[in-house]
């Protein structure tokens, strides 16, 4: 169970998929 | 005959001394180290030194050592460290020496709180580290208190959870007994397989700003670039996988990412100084090169290594 919990974090390492204009929008609004 | 220069190189578990010539290149020194250590998977590693301004810097392999701004000491001091990380440890790390060096470096990063690790994972990792060091648990050999002098858990975990030192040791001892029959080398690999999923594992963080001047984190790793808000290094908000990037470059403090899709606008951020952009670009190029290499057939040398490792 502890191993599964650790493995579940793998998905957190990549940002959500989005197109570049959306990336721009989010980045400039930070 | 020009006067030799004394050099000390510390790996994660050894200290090596060399006398090099004034015209010795970074690569020649690096080759001497990997030959001495018996390492063939050299593409992950580099030699790090403290420069004359006190900043950690990677030794350039194509330049003479004496031509690089290594802090003047006798002997000159270098650390042999992993500079790039594999995408998947069990898939890629072949030699035991490579696995051990990664294990020791990653463990140090976790225990020193450089890489965040939640408590329950920290206990599990601690038990694998104990198995890697002591081998199978044995009542006769491992008397009560055998873990007392061991550095088992990150300080943050010890601070956050009011358990006594004995209680932490008990928990780890329970896991240690569970690992019975596991080879030390396998315990190191299990440690790495779990650690590689930690959010901050294998990520190089850099302080950057957007055009508005908001402080953010840039993360560079084996798969690409990520942007994090300044108060959360665990959750990437924007990602740039290598596959979406056509080109990266910088001009003084300004860093530019050009997308594969030419219709999409360039992405710009700002580093505090030029030197940081140089380091970001260096890490991007190295990681991208390994990313591409993984997607090509194994070289003859890698095939040989895998065959030998199997033997």
C-alpha cells in the first residue's frame, strides 16, 4: 500500500496537457 | 616539465587523489575518475566544483581544467555526481556501481530535505536503505538499538511527527524484517524505483520570473521543462515536453522556448542573471540528448554492458 501510494505520485510529475496559447495565458497571469 | 596540479575528487563513497598537468582537459580528468571507479555508464555523471565566486559549477569537459574558474585550493576539489537522471531506473541503469552511486546520491538528497518525501514513503525508503546496508535482519546480529547511529529519516519528517527515536526505529525494523531474502543491490534498486516517483526527484529548479515580474520556479528534468508557482515545487502547472520544443535559446537574462508548431508564439521567461541561463541551457541540452538516445537502438557498448550485467 505504501508502495502504491508512492507510485501514484508519478502522475503528479508532469503538468496537465494543454496547447501553447493556454500555456501562455496561464504563465502571463501568474 | 610543468609543475603538476593536485586534485581531489570525492564520489558518493570514495575520495580519489590525482596529479594532473596544467594542460589536462576536463575530459581527461573525468576519464581518469570513471576508469578508477569502474564506471561505464558515464553519460549520467559530471564533475562539480565551486567556482571563484562560490557557485557550484559543472566542469566543462572540452576545456582545460586550469582554464576554468575552479576555486584556488590545494588540492583542487571536485565532486563526482550524477548530473542527469534516467527516465526509468530499472529500465536504464545497467551496472551495479551506477545503481549504487545513484542510490547514495538520491538518498542524500532525500535525507537532507532537498527532495521532499512524505513520511510513510520515508519510512519505507529508510527500511530499504537499512536492508542495503545491513542485509537480512537477524535477531542475533541486530541487537536492539542497531539503528541508533543510522541516519534514517529526513529532519522534516522527524520534526513534523512527534514520535520518539525508538518508535521510528521500531517502524523501520518491522519493514526491515519484511525485506528478508532481498539482496543489498536489489534493495538499492527498490529504493530508487520508489524514489523516482517523488515529485521533486531528478528535477533541477531555477528561480525565474514572467514578464509581469512574478517569481516562479522552472524545473528541468529528463522529460522536459516545467513551470511551478513559487510556493509549490511539487505541482507543475505548465509543461514543455522535449517533443513539443523546436529550439531553446537565451539572450542575457531572457530565455526563449520555440515550439514545434511554428504558428504558436514563443515562450519567454527571465532568469536573475546570465549565468543561470547558461546552466539552464546546458541541462536542457544534456537531458534532451539522453532523451533522444533512449529512443534509439542500444549502442554496441550498451549491448555489451547489458550482456555482462546479465552474466
